[in-house]
């Protein structure tokens, strides 16, 4: 089997609880100590029990030294694309290239509307996401002459200056499940970041969803393998929850390696706030998966 197009990536998905600030910081530091590559946080600006994810990520960038940080996923309907671009690039520069950007088109429309956001239909939200990704990339393109001008159906940018450029090529990953937005991922995004329990058919649905991404990439003249496939997963439980995988650390590693080899998934983000699970995932499971995939692809 040929070499995987992306390096394997392992991370944590920590609940940004406003009443457990010390725990959030401690679990992020533990993620770094355990050797994980990235720590991620849900973004629900309408939810008062959660910390604001962007403020949190900025603080954590100063509280860590190696691990990457990202929203999982950022609520686009409540965040303006030019501001997203400049905020992300700024933090990437300050952190030495340790920020990635995962975006969501929106879904909890009653809550979004309650805090001043505009309610969109599913189709409108996909169109808005594509416009936003285009604007974000153009703002980051500080080396191109001329201001950014976009007169879209959802975002109007009338001469925004470009820059700053981020410290590294930030990946734009999208949380997506339906065919139309999956094709958008293939057409314009750098990666796909769904949560396993929400994929129709679970693991069996990965292949079908991936085909939609491939279709979008091919229609845009892109190599489908250039689009990274990531997955939010849960830790093993004796109950065999469909959102999680194998029940022992070895079985867990073997199943993740199999998913990588069969479906091309190269990023695994562990949901939950169990410090033991986070440590085992980084110190025991991730190295096993890397070795299993290496042996199968060399």
C-alpha cells in the first residue's frame, strides 16, 4: 500500500466548561505532555455555561509550548470572516504556527438567532460557508496586491486590506455530514472533521461520505487525497457505544489503523474530559497506530 498523503495526527476534544476553568487548562497541558498533536474545543457563543473558545485558545497558546490548538468547530454564523482570518493569523504568529481552523456552517438556529445571528436555511448556510472560506483565504494572502472585494449573497467585503499572513499554512477543516456540504469540503476546504456518532451509518458511512468529498474535489480539479480526513471519536467503553471504537488499548489502536488504511482518515480527536483516557491515547494508542500504519505502508 502507498504512503499516506498526510502525517497522522492525534488530539483531544476538551469541554470548555466555564465552571471548570482550571480543569480545562490542566487537560490541555496534559494533552501536550502526553504527546498529542492538537487540543480542540467546541464553539457555542450562545451557550453561557461554556467559555468563549477563541479567548480560551488564545490563553492556552500562552500556557503551552508545543501543542496545536483549534476550535472544533467554530460557529461561523456568529463570527465575521475577515475577523476570523485576522484573529487566526494573529494567534498563529504569536504562537509560532500552532493554530488550525475548523469551521461549522451552523445548526442551532434558535440559539443563534436568540443572540443576534441571522437564521439561514441549510442551503444558505453552505453557500455562506463557501463565501467565508474564500474571504478568509484572501485576507491571509498578504503577498497579493489589491484589497479584498467580495459581493456575495451573505458577506459583503468592500476593499478590506489583506493581512496579516499566518505563520504557517493554516488548515481549514469543515464539520460536515450532508452530501452538498461534503462536496464543498472537497471543492474548497483542506480537511473534513466530523464526529463519528453523527455520521449516518457510523463507520460504515465513512466511505459514502468520503465519496462525496472526492466528487467535489475532482469537479474542482483537485486531488481528492489532498483533503485531509479527520474524525472526532470517543474512548472505549464496556457498553460498546457506537460513537467509540475498540474496548482495549490494543484493539483501539488496531481499529484506528484499519480505518486509516481503509478510509484514509489521518486525524483522530478524542472527545471527553477523562485525564486517564487522554494520557493513554497520547502515550500508548497513538504510537501503536503510527507503527501499524508505517508497517502497512512501507
